[in-house]
C-alpha cells in the first residue's frame, strides 16, 4: 500500500523513481529538440520555405548578375523569369535593411558577386520594427553573428527599437538570441502546435521547390484586387529609425567597396493607399532617399518613391502585387533593365527608369 501511495513500484526507491522520471523527460526533450532543429519544414509557417529557398541560394552562391534585395512587395512583384539576364530575388517578407545587409555580406563572399543591386523597401520598413525576431532570427536567416552585430549597433546608436522590441516570451534579447541560435524547443512551441507537429511538411516542400524554381520570387496575396489601405496610409510622418538608417547606409558602403551600383525602386501601392498617404510622408521619404543619393554616387533612386496603381493589381491588404500586377510590373521593369544592362559600360550611368502608366497598366 505504501508503495502505491508513493507512486513507485515495489522495490523501486524514491531516488530511482525520480531518476527514471528525469531520464524520460530528458529523452523527450532531446527528441523534441532534434525535431525542431532538423525538421522545420514540417511545422513552420507557410512563409518559411521562401526564406529557406533564399538561404539555400546564398549558400550555393546563386546570386545572379542582378540581385534584388528588399521587402515582401519586391519579393512578390519582381519576377526574375520575366527580366533580362540572370536576376535573383532575395527580398523577404518583412525585410528591412538589416536582412538586406546580411544577404549582401554573404553574396559578396561568392566567387562571382552580382554586378547590380536592385533595392526596394516601402516607407514603413525604414520607420518601424517588423518581424526581425519572428522570422529573420527564428528562421535562421540572421544568425548569431548578425544578432550580435545588431546588439552592438543598437547600443552605439542608442536605438533598441528592433533589438529590444518587447516579445511575448519576455526573454532578454541576448538570451533570446542565444536560444534561437541553438533552436531551443520552447521557442517553437506555438508553430509546432499550429502546424500539427508535421502536417505542414508536404505543402512546405512543394513551396520550397516553387520558390527555388522562380529564383526567389514568391506571391503573398493573389486575390483579383484589393482596396484595403496599407500601412503607409496610417503614417503621420516619415522618420527613419537610426538603426535601420545605419544598416541601409552600410549596405551601400558594402556595395560601393566592390564597385557595385545600387538602384532603389519603390514598388507600387494600391490606389486606396496612395490616396490615404499624407503629403508630409511622401515628401519626407523622397527627401531621405534624395539625401542618401546626394552622398553616395553609386546609389540612384529610379522613378517615383511612392507610386500607386489601380486596386485590381493587388492581392491583399498589404499592397502586394497579385500575379497580374507582378507580370505587368516586371514587364515594364524589364524594358528599363535591358537598356541598363546594354549601357552598363557607359558612364555616367543611364538616367533612370521612366515609363508611363499607359505603358505599364492596361486601360480600365
């Protein structure tokens, strides 16, 4: 009777019982840890395969002669197969200058780095933190060296807006970075639960193949139109975060050190957002980019900084171009890029991308 109450089998001492329980727990933790580390395709969100594809392209030095860096609008709207030359799209969802800087550092280590950079960020990705911890770090795109660099830069600038952003886990950023670097299972509990442990594997594998085949291009929204006002429509002013400004300027320095020109293009937003954008935001964004261009002769701003297209070319409430919009945008951009490639040896560089809405957008 006493052994039943104590929870142990006859002849099993309490110490031995506790040891067995502890060993069972350690085995379970080890199995969970191995699964989290080795099988992220089985449980992570559907956007993860796109990040993995770009990680693999960087590892294989598949960076093309023209490399696209930026946020999700560029990832969706620039279709490499519709563009001349070997274009690779490494723009990522929620991408800010931090992720672009990280990708460029790796691309420049390749035997044949790109000859031209196309960079594209919307105004919000200079002014507010986005998904650095949830995607860039959790997905392994920015590793421990990258998070350590961000910590140092943030401390020097006195801007912890990205590194010190509050997260539901309540962990100090330095500990969180260390735990992500070793894929500590507790940090991935929510994705495991939502992904049914393994139920996302087959769809994620399919999407990984798709993004690799498209050289990095990946759609987000595919609806036949959206009139939802995106984030720019809620901004009151444009004021870049010091830490994001630092990474943007140092991205340009990396390119300049290798003699690689950088062209900035602003992807279009839907007309509903274009109407909602305050004039002060538009002026501030344009002035910021013009100031960068004035200080860096290798950097150009191509076209308007906050263009807008008819709502029918957008697939969701974040102003991601849908397939029809991406085809039209890429076709228009291809004409400029072809002329730019043909004029590559000439200096000064080509005067810029000028195409009319009549050329790029079918009449209503």
